[in-house]
C-alpha cells in the first residue's frame, strides 16, 4: 500500500481570531480532531448566544477517528455538542475536561455522554488510526490541561494547547520542561503553539503572586467582599477559600457556572473545602458583613450573570451596599469592556468599592509570554512552527520571536483559519483552502440563519419600512391606496418624504409590465428596489423594506 507522503493540518477556527479552536489532522482519509471550541458573540450579533465554527469540512474529510480535547475552556469544548450531533465519534479528555463536557451535553443530548472516554496522561499513547497520541500535563488557568504529542507516519507533531510554564502552580499539575527537552532530543517535526501572549514580553507571573494582593484586600475590607473570577480557575477558587478561612469569612458560590465548576472540582478532589466554610448565599447575607466572602460569576459583565444582577439590585439573594468591596479578578475578554464598565458604574453607584487587576495584581494570565515561548521552542527544537490561538498580531509576534532564536530556530508557517497545510519531513506549506466561517446559535440551541441576523442588524441600524399597496388586476390605483408604515426609521414625515415615497411607489406600479403586476413576487421586488433607491437618495439610510401587496 502506498503511504501518503503528507500529513494535512486544517484549522477550522482559532487562527486569526480569538475562540473557536478546532484543528483537523488528516493522514490519507484518517482524521483526528483536536478541540472543538466556540466564540462569544459580539454586540453586533443580535440575539445570538454562541458562535461556533462551520463544521461542514468534517462531513467530507474522511474517516473521523475521534476528538481529543486539550482542556475544558469554552473556546476548546463549546462546539463539541454540535459536532457530536452530526458525527457520533469518541471523545477523549482528562477528568476535569470531561466533567465539564458531561454537564454541557446534558443541555443537549445526554445519550452522547457514552462517547466520552478518559485520555491517559503521561503513560502509554492512545492509538487512533495512524495517530499515536500522548498527552502531557501543562499549567494553565483551568485544571487538567494537556499538551498533545501526535506521533504520525511523517513525524512528531506537538500541539501545545493553552499553556504557561508557571512552576508555582499549586495543584501538582505543571508543564514538565524535562519532558519537553526529551521530546526535542527524540525529534519534533512541527509545533502548533499557543500564541495568545506572544506580544507580551518576559514571563507570565505565577498564580502564587496573586495571593498577597487578595490577602491584603481581604484583611482590610470592613464589610462584605465579592470576588468575580473565571469560574474555571479552580486554583484561584481554592486560594480564595483558604484566605477566607484565615480571615474568618464564610464563602458562598454564586452563579450557575461558579457552582457547576466548584461541584466538578470538588468531586475530583481539586477543591478542598473545610466543613462549614461554604454556606449558601442567603446564609452568607445573614452573617455579619465582615464575615462573608462571595465568589460570583460575571467577570465579563454578562447581563444575566450574578454580579451584573447584583449591580442593579436584581439578584434574588445577594445585595450590594455602602462599603462592600468588589474585586474584579479577571482579564476583560476583547469586546466585553463596555459591559464591564456599565456593571462597575452600577456597583459604584450603590456605594461599593471596586478594585481590579490594573490596581492590585489580583489576576495573572494562563498563557505563556514571549520568554516562555522562546524557551519551549528552544527545548522542543521543531523543524516547523505554526503559530495558533490568536489574532494575526499574536500569531505574527510568535513568528517574530521564533525568528530570534539564535541557532536551529524553526521555520515559521503563518496560516489562517481555513488553510489546508501539507506537512512532510522536508516541507510545511499552505496548499489549499477549505470552507470555514461562523455559525450562530441562539438560546434555543438552534442555528440562527445568517439572513435573519442581517435583517436584525438592518432593523437595528436603520429601521423598518413597510409599504402597503393595494392593486387591482386592471391597473393602477391612485396613490391614496398606498400606505407606508415604519418603525425605527423616521419619527416624522419630514419634507413630505412619505408623500413623495408614495408617488415613487405609484410610478413604479404604473410602469410595471402586466407580467410584473400579475406576479406578487416580481412586483414586491420591483417596489423594494425603487423605494430603497429613493429612501437612500433622500435620507442616506437603508431601512429594511418589506412590501405588502393587497389584491383587490
Ligand atoms: Zn484555555
Ligand atoms: Zn483557549
């Protein structure tokens, strides 16, 4: 049998954008998927809850051997239910990752949980078709993150997943530099490396560095303290619980994702809470204020999150008041600054004090900075580097720093989502494109049609105009039989705009051919075009126009 000479690497998301990480590795017809992530929608995605990658490539790419997950962040697992709905393939992940996936699948189709399998870490490789997959532990801001070593017929590929090198990581699960060096000596053909913080110089500070800041903030707080953080940061959750005990405060977890992550973490022994430390939110509110600590969701200002509700006095259990301290212990994901700002304004208005990472050092990133990335490349000594996980500026910063490695630095291949890369022992380059894009999902977990979204945007931007036209088969009705209804367009009929618009419509009908007049679809299209042109000329606006035709 003739063996293919290339391994194909196809990112369906995550390159040139933040989120939707999904990589396909293909050898001949044998395919392996690494991660299946989502992206949070922007303000322009009206009524959209989740954005996932277009998965159509997977329908025709060949034989799917399985999905291997590097860790449980939403940008790596959020699209998995949608992938599994189309392809029932085995999914491999570490215990914490699968715990989160299981919870997620319950919202969709519980039967799919039978597809989940534990990913062995550090031991024997997992054989999936021509791919022997070894998972190695790495430090990140969520428990049980792994780097994947893919032994393939063309050579060894290291898929780093999200990682940093923090040697202070307290949960005994850390990036092992000796293992990376050993891999480098065995020979690595290509690295697909996390670029998130490639444009930050130096070294990402260790998780241990946030302890003194929290310690001081808890010691000096006269009343209640609320901390909002990423729910998946179990190490920080544990640290806050330890500090709460030290400062004689009870802890309440508030918000469904905070409670959910804590439950999975506790079940796996990753979160150790002394008896009596945890109380429910109602009990915590009834304690003397200086004895309560709340860990709440809402670090991105999401309008339905616990902290956002608390900030406007709309939370069922927790109230904020004069002298309470709110600590924002997370980075703002690009796009959520405004929502966070609004929330902070409300909190301040209620008399709370708000401190964030810029003032206090209560947050460190989960991703390696430039010096760490250089060190990892130096240890792995790959022939090729494909920067992944970032917008183009992070990918190119990763490329630049790889170029600074003095001897034996990798050859860098800058690729984009949808590129098909061919990797052989001597070459790595983009050879084709595959269909990619964003798929919008709303609260019903169903897909939102692109056309629908465009209409919502148009209505939100320039409003809606509905001309109602009564026509008889015999001929033109006078303009008096034409009405125009509008919403969100113009409040008043300035300069006789609608009067003139009616005339435009009447002229349009008058000059229509009998064929057009007899066909509702054709007539609507004609009226739409003529009215659109007229309104654009007169108002510079493009409202959504929906003609209604009444046959007499
Ligand atoms: Zn991550
Ligand atoms: Zn990520």
